[in-house]
C-alpha cells in the first residue's frame, strides 16, 4: 500500500505559510476580499493586476480547501457565489498590514493605496482589528 505523500513535509512554519497563501495571486485575492470588499468571481477579475480565469478558479478552490475562504450562494443571484474570509482568513490581517507597511517604506514608486499605508501607520492595531472583524477599510 502506498503512503499518502504529505503536501508539507517540512515542519517549518514559514514553509507552511508560503504553501498556504504565499503566491502572488492567492495574496491578491485575499487582499481584494479583505481590503477591497470584493465578493464575486467577476469582481476579482476586475482587479488591476489582471488575473487569468483559470488561475482565479484554481486559487479560489485552494483557498476554500485550506479553510481561508468560504463560498455561499448569492441570495440576489442564485447562479452566482459570494466569497468570504473565514476566521482563519481574517487572521491574515496582520500579515497584510505588515506587507502594506513594508511596501510603503521601500517601494519608490507612487503607491496607489497610500491611504492604506497612512491608516496602518496611524493606528496599526486598530487597522488590524478592523480587518479581522471583517470590515472593509477604504
């Protein structure tokens, strides 16, 4: 009998995090939900970075399988789904805030969401708490 291959053979917490949410598209989908308030497949496709449909489908399925996102039927359009962060997904708020702050400090280009950087700098704990509560910060 073959043993099941462990997707995460290392006990390293950084490797676990990277395996779970460490690629560009996964983090951008989480960003769109957490910071942009986006909830639908078509809204994710509108993101400035231009995610391909096959990648979006794959990442949404993976986020759901990892318990970071949950999918529910849209009550206004029964053919459509809404995506929400679970508690596990909202617990990524401090990581996103640290990425925002790091980028604000080290990216020489004009930062499109300078407002987010300023809000995080002004009240990091409050900013994180708002995101963890599932509230959109604009």
